[in-house]
C-alpha cells in the first residue's frame, strides 16, 4: 500500500547561497548622485532647446526618470608566482559590463554615500553583485591569473537614467524619436529625416506634407513649391533649381534642362540640350561617318531589316538611344533611325542627291523600303 507523505520546502531565506548574497548586498557601499534631481520639466526644456521646428513644435511623448544601479568591483589578481595586480569591473543593471565611455562617466560622477533605494529589492542587488564577482573571476582566469576572493571591494553606484520619446508636430504631420541615456550625459538625439536619412536638428515640411530635414527642403524656382532637394535638378541653360517634372535629361550629356528650353534634332528627332546642337542637327548626328556593311552594328540592322541590304553605301551616326543610318546611291539618299535596343525603326525618310530637306515616308509605305 502506498503511503502518502508530505514535504515542506525550506523557506527561501534558509538557502545558504541566497543568505550569503543578501548579507553581502547589505554590506556594500551605496553611492547616490550628489545635488538636485532634475525634474521632467527641466529635462525636457534642455532637450527642446536643441531643435528648430519650422511652423511647429516639439513635445515629450512620455518620459521616465529613475535610478539605476551600477556594480563596481575592485580586487587583486596574480599568476602563480607573479606580483599582485589591481583589477576592476563595472556591471550594469542588464547584467552586462559597461562600455569604457560609460565607465569613465561613472568614475567622474559626483556621488555621496547613501542608502539603497527602497524600490530595488536587496535580492536583485545581490544577484547583480554575484554575477559581477563571477565575471571578474572569469576575466582573471582567462588572463592566466587568480582573483583574491577575500579582498574584493564592492560598491553600487546609482545613476539617474532617462528614457522617453520626443514628438515633433507641424500641422497634421508628426514624427517621434526615442531617447535613453544617463541624465548627466544625456544629449538631444538628432532627428533622422525619413526621406533622406540626414541627421538634423532643424525640421520642416514640404508643400505636400512630408516632414524632413529643413536643410534638404528647397523651393522650385519655376513653381515656387517646397520639395526635397533630391526631387529637383539644376537647369543646364537657366541654372535655376527646378522640379524634376519640369525638366528633361539630355541623352548626350545627361544634364537636365527645362522642357521649354530643349532643342529638337532635325535628323534623329531627339530632344537635347541647346549646347549640343550643330545648326539643326545634334552633335551626334553631325558626326555621321561612312561605315562598311560588315560592321557589327550594320549586321544587326540588316539582319532585322533585310530590305535595306540593296543599298550599297552607308554612313552611320550613333546617339545614346539610336543608330542613325544614311543609305546612299547615285541619285537617292535614305535616312533610317533605328532604336539600339529593339532595332525598331523610329524614322524613315528620303531625299534626292541634290535636295537638302528630308521627306518622311508614310508608315504604311515602310515595307516597300525595308
């Protein structure tokens, strides 16, 4: 027959290791910040002053001020026969060693002896101290030494920590950025422009309601609209900064020019910057030169349009988008503009040997020539 027995767990305080940690936590030195504790209003005023919000404002969207513990251990270590060396460790409340800059700030912080803040249980402080001791011992072992566990100085430095969000509002637009740092070293975080990635302390909006870095917003000199600098170009003729919508890119130079200032080549019909014109032709078409039928470019065109093969002599000019071909016979000239990628004919025209102007061939008649 089974016999039921009951087992009573010993109280947590009876655990020797737990009792040791609690006793050690009770004996440590606690250092609290010297001087007046800043209020949220004082902290927010310091943050606000860094920003310039065009037509809007910046406000806190939540903020918490609290004391956080940093465990500081000092001890001695040595190799088997070597001299004793001083070692130390700073451990944050997240259980991770502090970065070197935070260590320096903690050493430089003005503190006074005080009592452990009551909102932090002594058991929590004990766990942090135990982890700090273990890490310090591991660091010493990794370096080939041994920590003198009977001569470890322990103190807990309490530093003020602030965490929250700043909200920037302009009209119906708003954006938020988070901040989290020690109060005595807290700096206003830069606003990262969601449109350009630029970090700034000056915030504004475009005419279409996008919040961005004020340095990246410009006015279109043709329409007056406020927009991002990346959405504008400088006209190669007027040197005005205008919206991309009002400009075209020259296929030869790559420069942008106002649409109403673009010139049209009378040969390939491409729109180009005025400075790329040679009379009524663009510079590319003006550079037309004789070419042999065995040239790879001619082979491509003749393979796609075999009807052109009966023209014995050719000249060719090349624009960024097209091949400009001129077939020549004793009394006739044929102009063929072919797209470089698709090899589709864009223009077909003819003229007599002694004529100067080209006569376009109606599209329905192209098959006769091609």
